[in-house]
């Protein structure tokens, strides 16, 4: 929203007139009814379950309805170690979710492979195949961390602009909503990563705007 | 009833099954738990004997695991007498140190831990060794004797490449069918997937 419109809105509200925009109402509705997929992989899933229970009560954020079908879910919380044998199924579940859809990579394993990074059977981060919106470090992260990630995601949804070049992916007709499912190769997954997703830079609508500051990539890149 | 000693069990096996060779393997660790190395030909007969013997009754196979013993090179210094040219040019016989290197071929090993539910004793540890690590990696399967060995022998096949002859359903159990490596072997090198092959954008 342009600045002069924002000022006008504030001016009007001072005089008892409430105004809003379609974008605000739409995003407000979306961010308060993010339904996650019932999907857990390892010990992080136990923390995710704890987050939904009465003590931490994820229902306060409109996310109490875990959907057992990807076709009804808005969010996939990748909670735990993604093994190479499981990775194609995770990508397939993500592909089956309707847009707009979001991904939280929960815990050290989901974001990088974690303590099992050097194992022969562990995927070194789910962001090699699907675009991740929020990364949570921790092993496992506490429920508070997941709630913080959830609030970060809500903030991100709230800030999405419905028009303009930087509108989210689901409003770009020419951007993909499905990503290639890796295949089982002779030595590992093929390809080892979806380069377009993995290297997508900040501001690229294909990739989520990462919370971390742009720095030098820690991975070797062969030109 | 206490468990008989490994030597005692060996004597009973050799008396019960003519031709079976059983070697007691020492264990240098603090537990000093000794084990019995079986020959391939009689392994299944020995297993049946241990299971059905009235005093042993080893009716429960709790664990099967693979072990990889890679090829090693032993370096030793030996004193040899040979002709050596002295400072004056004259050759004389002297005692010289010589370094000798001998290659010890590796092998793959399957280890079985047996207990008796009926007699409440155990464990008895069995070992089976393959001829080498490359092409002769076959061992007799003990699944026909203990059903509980089925999945664990599949796991040893999957991760170490030990082929169990006589196994009812020998397939990979953890890795997918098209996988060709044996990831728990000492010389396994995981694929270097930190290198990004780009060309799209970087």
C-alpha cells in the first residue's frame, strides 16, 4: 500500500472511520487459519505434538486443525531427519498440497542433516528439493521455537503483497507449484539437489525470503 | 543351570556332528567373551544341534550382525644375514635389519548371539567368516534354524554385502533395491553431494 494511502487511513481512523483493503482482509484470514499437515518424521515430531497440546496450545494461532491429507493442508512442518529413502515422499506430499502452501523446516536435521549429516542415508536438508519458508535450528527445537517459527510465518503471510512483481509464488501463473521428485539412484538420490530451489536468492519469488542476512554461501559451487 | 564353557560346547559339537570344525576365538577386551567360529559346511547342522541339544537348548537368536575386517598390511622387522659391501669394498656376511610387509586378506563376518529361554542361560556367540571381501562373500543362512535371524541377515546383506545362501527372502531391507554400495563397509565412500553442479544460476 502506498504511503499516502496509509496516512489517509490513519487520518480517517482518527476520525472514527474504519477503512481496510482486500489485501489486508485476505492475508489476515490466511495467516490465522494455517492448517498443517499431520506429518512427523522423528523426535522433532514429538515436540511438534507437544506444541499442539494444551500446555503450548498451537490453537491460539489458528493452527489446531492438523489435516491428514495434503490436499487440505496449507503448511508442511518437516519435523525430523529426512532420510534419502523418505525424501521423494516428502517432495510428493508437498506437490500434492494446494497453493498457497508453506514449509517449516524444523530442527537441525531438516535444515542441514544435523548430527547425521555425514551418514550415507540422510538428506542434507530438505531445502535441496522444496522451497523452505522458515528454518528452525535446535535438536530438537523446543515448542516455543516452533511457535516462534509459526509467528514468523504468519508475519510473512501478512506482509505478502497481492500485486506487483514481488507477489508470492502462487499468484505467478508461470512459476511452478510442483517440484521434481528425486529418483533412487545407484549411489544416492538423483539429482542430489534441485539447483533452482537450492540456490534461489533473496527476492526471487520462487524462493521464500530467507530471514538470514545475505552472506557468502558456505557450500562450494562449481561454475 | 550355568552355561557350559566354550571348550565344553565345542567338545559336545564335535562329538555330536562328525567332521564339524569349531574354533574358539579369544577376546582381548575386558568382557573376555569368547566365541565359536564355525565352518560353512556344517554351520547349519551345528546350529540345529545347539538349538535342540537337551542341556543347551539355545532356542533364541537375539542378534545377528555383520562385521567388516578390511585387508591389512603387517609390517615387521626381521634380522637376516646377507652379504654386505663394507667401506673397503670387500663383501662380508653381516646381520642386517630388513622390513617385511605381509598382506593379510580381510573378510566379512556374521556374528550370532544365542540365548536359551528354556534354560535361562546365554549368550553363546557364533561367528561365520567369508573367504574374502570381494567375490567370495557367501555364508550359509541360519534363518531356517532361527526365524528371528531373517530380517537381521537381510540387514547384514544390505549394509555389508554378505550373501546368505538358503535365506528365504534375501533382499535389501533398509536401502532401496537399485542401490549398489554396501555402506557399512570400511572402504565405503558416500557420494559427495556438497558439490553443486550448476549452470542454471549461481
